[in-house]
C-alpha cells in the first residue's frame, strides 16, 4: 500500500519587477546577482529567490526583470518591510538613481503541482 503524505503550507512570493536602462544594465545585473539578492536572502526572511528576464519589448526601452523572493507567511514579509526593506531599497536607489523603475507585488501561492 502506498501512502502519500500531503503537507499543507502557505507561501508568499514578494515579486519585484524592475526595468533597467541599457546604459547601466550590465553593472546593475552584476550588482543584483552578487550583492543585492544575497543581501535580501541574508535577512533570513526568504528561503529562495528567482530572477527572470521578462520577454517583452518595452516602449520605454531598457530590459525588464522579475525577482521573486519566497517567504513562508505574510507575517515574515511584513517583518521584512519593517526591518530591512528601506535600507535595501536605498542601496539600489543610490547606485542607480534615475536609471530604473520598479514596482512590487505580493503573491499568495494557492497550489503547486
């Protein structure tokens, strides 16, 4: 007899979509992969991050990325906002001021197959 155990858990994804200008694209990409994403993960509030290139031509130009940080629950995400988000956002704003636009969304995972 096969016994399948299903664990129910909730997960949230903190999604940051960024359009970066071509003039700083390579520098920004290196910074994201080597510094920023590791710094966000080092807060201990996320258990992984996925960076994806958005495959669409933007009228405004530049290149668009989606970075998805997985966290176990809404409370942990709220702690990130209070304890870490401002400082981490300021780092990028200081280094790449006026060279990017970003928006953030929260996603609740309903199911995975």
